[in-house]
């Protein structure tokens, strides 16, 4: 009996190791190549940081980095405010109406990115809004809001509903009670939603591709464009930095979620 349990545990460990290897082996190869002194992908000629140095001296990449951060920060701030207020509004509704709105809010998260991107592009064209940085920001806000919404709603359900009413009974103005009573109680959910929104915006390609112009490319579009002309080692360095950044953000989100659940 004991041997069977040990065998099962070993099998699970080996199976999980193989799955992780299958998922992350290509990324590990890319990271290794970003430190390879040779341009060739077939031979290792020594360790170097020159590709990272060249990366931060490339005006196109620096411009794309600036655009990516601008879009991500603005989209995160706006979507966090809208998503938080939307979650508070849904929480205060009756169960039937709240359920309908929650199900509708799930659609942007379950709809394929290419469908969302094409739909937003057609909407901007129909409204005669020129594609550029502004339309990309609006598109990112649209798909970021649900992530904030569903990060804040669980915190609202855990909150004592009598706190807000008690603040009003004591003479507090509704708006003041909102940011003095409710917001501090749901702050962990707001922070988690903001981190998720920033991560999704930083990592997005498909929706950005359809809702922006070539004048304002983000980092993911730069990586995609480079594949048409042959991938340079600087792209390995750029992809490595993007992967590490997103990985750190996800680790931070998961760690914060675990601390909240303790």
C-alpha cells in the first residue's frame, strides 16, 4: 500500500515536470540565446550582454516601450476606477439584475481576442475615429475593466454590509462614506485588479494590432514586425525582459491573493 502511494507520488512529480518542461523549454532557450554572443541560433560562442545594451539604444524599441507603458498606465488607472465603481453598483443591485450584468461582464473575458479586436476596429472606423494611441487606450480600458470588476466583487461580498449604513446613520456623506468606509475594505481587491489590468495591457498584441496604427506601435507589435524580416538577438532580449516583468507581476498577484485568503 505504501509503495503504491510512493509510486503514484513519483508519477505525479515526473508528469508535472514533463508538463512544465514542455511549456517553458522554448522560453528558456530564448532566454539563453539572448545572452549568446553569436547571431546564429545553432551555436554558442560565449556569454554577452551586448544585445541588451543594443536594445536600450534602439530608438524604435524605446519609443514602443514608452507607448506601451503610457497605454498600460492610463488603461489601468481608468479601468480600475470604472471597474471598482461598477462592482460597487452591481453589489448594491437586486440579485436578478446583478446576475444579468455579471454574466454580460464575463463576455469580454471569454470572447476571443481577435473577435474583440476586429469589433473595436470596426466600431472606431464607423464612428470616424482615426486609429492611433487614443483608440488603443480605449480598447485596453474596455478589456481591462472585467478583470478589475471580478477582483473587487468578492471583496464586496466579504464586507460587512452594515458598515456603510452605519456611516450614513452617523451623518457621513454618501461620497465620503464610499472612500472612507468601502474603499479601505475592498482595497486588496482593487490592487489585485489593477495589477491584472496592467499585466493584460502590457502583454496584449491582438487587440492592439487592430486598434492602433503603425505610428504608435507597442512592444508586442515590434516583436511581431521583427519576425517578418528575421528575428534579431535584440528581440530575444526584449522578449526576455517582457517575460520576466509579467512573471514578476503574476507572482505578486498570486502572493497577494494567498495572503488575502489567509
